[in-house]
C-alpha cells in the first residue's frame, strides 16, 4: 500500500505568484480597452455657434448696377449753314456761358461758275431791270386812266340831279372809275415784285463776281452754360448745315445716378427713398435720394438671354465728399434702394435659417441640446430676416449648423459667439 503523505522537505517550498500577476495585467488591459471603446462609441457634443434673437430696425434694399450721368447735357448745334472752322477745344476743357467761343461759322463759299453761267446771271439782271421799267410805265398808265375815269365820274355825279344821263350809263361810269383805281393798286404791286426780282438777280451776280465772296460776316458759336466739354462731335473744318451737332457740353459736378431696375422691384419705390451707392471706387457708401421713377418700362435682354422688363430710376447724389470728386460721367456704380423700412422688428440672422420643403426652420439652443423649430419669416435684407412667429426675443439660434445637428442632438458652444 502506497503512502500519500507529503515529504517534509516539500511542505517548506513556496507557491509561485507569476501566473496571478499575469492574469491581473491581462484583465487590466482588457478593462482599459473596453473603457476606450465605450468612450469612443459615446456621442460627443457638436460644437456650434449661436446668435441671439433681438429686436431692431430693418431696411430692405433692392440692389442693382447703375451709372452716373450728368444731369443736364447740352448739344450745341450749328445755328446757320456755312463753313465751320476747326474746333480747337478738347474733351475736358472748361467753358463759360456766353463767353467761350466753341467755333466760328463763316458764310458758305459760292459755287464756281463758268463764263456762260456768269453771262446768264448778268442777263437775268438786265431782264429784271427791264421788267422793273415796264412795271413803272404800267403804273403811270394806270394812274392816268384812273385820273380820267375819276374825273368823268365826278362830272356825272353833278348831272344826276338834272336827269341828263340814264341810270345804266351812270353805273357803267362809276364801275369804270373803281376798276381803274384797282388797276393802279395792281400795277403798284407788280412794280414791287419787279424791284424784288432786280435785287435777287443782282445778289446772285454779286455772289459770283465779288472778290472774297465767302469772307463776309462770321458767327461765333458760344457755350450756353458753364461747365466742361464732354465730347467734340465735329472737330475738323467743314461745311455744315443748320442743326448739325458740333460740341456736347455739361457740368461734371452736377451728377445723378441712373439705374435700370426690374419692374417688380420698382413697384414699392417712392421718390425720396434712401439710396446707398457702392462700388464707386471708395471705401464708404455715398448717399442719394430717389428723384424720379419713370412710368414706363422697357424690354432688356440679360446676359443669360432672358427678356426682362426694366424701369429707369433716377437718384440725386447728396453733397459728395472730397474723395469722390473724381466721379465722372457714365461711371459704373452699384445702388441699393430702400423699398421697405421698419424701426422695431424681431430679427434673426440669415445664417440661422434653412429650408425644409416650403417651410423655414431653425435650431434653437435648448440647454445642451438643439431643438428644431418652424419659423414664420417676413422681409429680409439678405443678412437679417424679419421673424413673424415661431421664436421669441432672447432665444439663441444655431448659426450655420452642420449636417450632423438633428433635433435633440447634444451641442457645445464654441469659444466665439456670433453677435
């Protein structure tokens, strides 16, 4: 029978602890890994920026491109037909009303005629003079006949009471006296016509034969207003007819703004509305006021080929600052015309709104979570929008929320808040 007793020297031997320590290390690593995975799976707050809903003024503008233009432009035209001298002025030169001579117009040079034409002109003068003499003789003959008829009628009138002449003869003599008197007046008119014909014929002959026929009296064409030359339309010396445009003048300091605005945007515009002028070349916006909204629209094709109905809106610039004195005629600018204004409205930044179907929505900060709210939005200026309902003043909305933000999502504020 075998003995199971442990030998004495085995009882004094210690048990090894290396296996237990290994197990503890493995368990610790496993627990740390589980904790790390759990921490990674746990949803982190989404960093967001917020803005407070507040009350304030809101102005809605219509933004369009425009251009400056001189309010009153004057096109100086030739008052008579003649030979215009060369215009020495250039665009930009200063002119004074009724002082600065823009150009000089001389009488037109007579056409060159040959000897036969000159002989014909001399013959017409002689014929006209002969006609004048004939008319004078006709007047003399008519006066003589009229004197005889008048004297005969005077004698007949004295004998009417005695009954020595019949009524028919008396009426015939009276009619003859009246006829002779009318013939005198007709002859006098014919003599005047003959005199005019002589004068015309002599003038035509003088224009041909007189030396320096084209160097008679000249006419100075002067500027009608103070200002500057805008454009020289006829510069070289040439023959011009009455009404030919020569020079365009105006005052560059008297500027206005012309903008072509869509007809649907013009409906709410009124004269006197505030206008801000940007993109003119300076840092600050210039101020202006709407003076006139033209009543008729016109069709204009856009750069995309779309036909649009546009209306010309004219605005008066307020006194320009010194840095804007360089603005000239037909310079490009951008105008912002106020079409609606209210002093006290509930405002939400445009970056806090987004579309969901046909509705406007926003995320409101509710503690540490985001809450999706439907908002009724009114007018907008592109940066701020009018709130008609859905949120109250003091609420904080999320600005430009990322796609990861949903209703009830946990959020955390960034260091920078949108004012």
